[in-house]
C-alpha cells in the first residue's frame, strides 16, 4: 500500500506539474521529486520483502495492509508539509514579502 500511495501521489503531482504553468511556478516539481523518490524507496523495499517472503508477500494480513496504508498516508502528508515549508521559504509569488 505504501508503494501504491506513493506512486499515485507521484503520478498526480507530475501530471499537475506538467499541465500547469502556475504549478511549475509554485515549485510542484520538488513535490514530484519527493514522491518519485519515495516510490523508488518503497519499490526497493517491496523487492527485498518479496525475496524474503516469496508467495506470502501477495497475501498480507488486513492489519498489515492497514498499517501500510497509514504509513503511506503519513509519508504523503510529510512530503506535502515539507513542500509547504519550502514554499513559505522561497515565496515564489512574493505574498509573504508583501505582508
């Protein structure tokens, strides 16, 4: 679930970044890099876990799936928080500077 959540977030943020000039100005590219990096990390984790568990990897317990879902959502929330802090520091539209 962590891999799926990260991949969905990466694909959605990349599509938004690619289709919108304002998104590029708002540094959505950095968010894309964070989500794609997390996706690669979870993919490597999944490969190593599959090597260790073999067929059991495809039949997780519901509690494990719930934990993975919470972890994936937490990672997405952390990436969004880091991106917002980056936006506040960079202030691409000068909103904070005007205040």
